[in-house]
């Protein structure tokens, strides 16, 4: 189950990548607001971009792109309920624009409405059957609902459509791991890492597979790579401590258990106390 948690961040990374904002000109007032909103968004000025897109909505409430743009910003900020409301407006006119439908499905998925997200993402797949992105998103919905065969089918189809889609390989590896097919999981994670070596979740997940497969040295290497890429997951330090323990390196294990404990993972605190007791028995 920890593999699912680790890769959900990859899943999470892919889901947040909603369809981009359309570049518009600067002659019409709405187009000017949209262009400036996009510029503010690119600069990380999310509140300013929200204000600009809201003003664009006031001027052009029937334009789905204005709603899609604001929903995109809400989603980037993790406000998935608000994002879903905006994406519903974007979808409403005719429901045939795959990226708007996809974005609504993403917002519902991240907002915890998994059953409805599955329905919406199925529509997105129908509208864009040759696009890997809605397949990956629908695969995530299937996985969360425990439909492992359907999730495997979607991730595999995404890989067929785009053999360079690192996130599709990474998420398919989750399904393999849940099936205890660790060799297949490792293969997909190797491929994902070769395609994108900046995804910390891929290395953390591969480290977990190594740990479960009895390869603590490789596990330590991948956990350390995930940390170097910026991961601060408390369970990551806990699991690296387990790998160090298997390697007999109690000093490093103590340090990682302590970090994990400070980051709020209770099991690390008790494990550190147990390791201390075993390492320093009373005479």
C-alpha cells in the first residue's frame, strides 16, 4: 500500500497538469485580460491571475475558455471544489471539448469524487481516444476504486500511444506492485526514471520495490535520490531507516528514524526506541 501512496504523488503530479491555457491576442478587452492572466499565472502570481480571469468571466460568461482558465488556477492551488465548479461551466456549452471534460474529471478525482470522476474521464477518453493523458487520469480513478484490471488496461494503452510517457509507466508500476509482480514493477519504474529523472516519487517507489524484494542497498540509493530531488515524505525516511537496518548500519537508521519521527510519523518514533534498545542492551 505504501507503493500506492508513493506513486499517488506521481499520479497527483500528472493530474495537476490540466490542459493549458489558450494563448489569445490583446485587441479585445477579454483577450487582454486573458493574456495578462496567463502572464501572471506563469509568474506564480496566482491571486492576480484569478482576479483577471474572474474579470474576463464577467465580460464573457459564455466563453468556456475564461472558466477553464480560472478553474486551472484553482486546481493549481489545490482548491478542487472551486476548480470543478469552473470546469463544469467550461464543459456546459456542448460537452465535446475533451480538454475541458478532462479537466473536470481531474478536479473531481482530486476532490475525492472518484465515482463521478470515472464517468467524466470515460467521456474524456471517448472524445480523445488517441490521447494518453485522459487514459492515465481514468486509470488513476480505476486504481483508487480498486479496479486493477481496468487501471492496468488504461495505463498500458497510454504507454502504447506514447512510449515516452513517464507517468504512465510509473502508475502502471503501482498496479504491478499491488499484484506482487515486483519484476514488472521495477521494469516500468526503470523506464519512467530513464524518461524523466526529476520525479522523486518514481525513485521512492522503486526504492520500496527494492526493499520489498530484499535489495536494501538499491533501496537506500533510490531513497537518497528521492530526498535529493526534494521529497520530504516522513515515510520515506522511515523506509530508508528500515533499509539501513537490514544493512546493519544502525547509526544511519537511528538518524532516519529520528527525522521521520520529527516529521510526524509515529511508527518511526517507536522503531527508533526499539532499535536503540536492541543496539544498546543493558549489561
